[in-house]
């Protein structure tokens, strides 16, 4: 299935206008968990996992960290089959960050402190 793509410029324009799409973060587990940023208001979606609540009356833009939109295009196709108006963000979050477009902070995993005495030689 051919999945529509949207450029970072077009997405930024939509976010600045009144018709803001739902942003879906489809990055792979490691990439997502070890990042401290996401697009503003993005919701997490894991392929094969339970679908998050996405309003059907709004456009959906799915992004990942792959410059070829591999994960995001797969999830966008899945959403299109379910009746959503979905597109993949061309260039993903990498191009978005390179253009210094808005992001928001998210929690990254914290390393557990070493057990008492574990660092003694």
C-alpha cells in the first residue's frame, strides 16, 4: 500500500495553523527509550501492540527515526486500513531535529545505581 508522506515544512505549517494533526511516535523501542525528545504532543504507538486512542476526525502523522520511514510507513498503512487519514513524516524525527523545529522533553530511562559494594576492587 502506498503511504502518503508529509514534509517537515508542511507539518510545521499545520501545527502552527488551526488544523493540527495527531502526532504518532513509531520509533523502535531502543531508539524511543533512549531519546529525551519527541514531537509536541506525540503519542506512542508500537507495531503489533494495542492501538492508542486516536480521534478519527483528525489527520494523523506518524514518525520514526529511520530516514526511509520504515516503521512510520508501516504504522501509517495500518492506520489507513483502519479508516484513519494517516501519513508518514518524510525524513522522520531526524530531519525534524536537524531543522531545529519544536520538540518537547520526555523521560529517558535512568540507570540504576550500583549495588552497595559493587564498585570496590
